[in-house]
C-alpha cells in the first residue's frame, strides 16, 4: 500500500476508520447504543484483524440519525426501522433522478 492509497481512504465514506470507543464519543452516546443498533441490523461494523468493531463515516451518519430518533422517544427498534426506510427512500430517489437524467425526462419539480 502506498501513501497515496492511505490518504485516499480519508475521503472514503465507507472506510472503517473509527473504533467503537471513538465512534461512541463522536456521537455522544454509549458503546452499548452502538451494539444495540448493530443487533437491530441498522449497521454492521467491520472487524479489525483483532476482532474489534470499526465504523465508517457513512455508518456514523446512520447511527446519528437513529440516536436523534431515540432521543425524541422512539424505541430503538422502531428508530432503526425508520432509518432503514429513510435510507432506502433516499437511494430510490437518487436512482430515479439518475434514470430521468439519462432518459432526458427530468420531472418538472426536480429539474434545475
């Protein structure tokens, strides 16, 4: 691995750069919360060679949204389901917009 490869990972939203302790600190939550959303299958952290959980920036954004919902009183299982559905909807909207651009048929409300 070259230095360029290492630096390019800094821009990769999917690179598992954060330990569980650091992720919990960044989110202002507990490691138990991260384990709970993992058990609810909201996020699946990658594991280091030593078996430690590692989180990406993308996973931290997802976890932050779940925490926001839980802080508002939503049960953790429901919060995880909501976040999954929001993420699926966002992806579907992105794909639809891409298809419209490729077809040249941008919807009037989404045209720029």
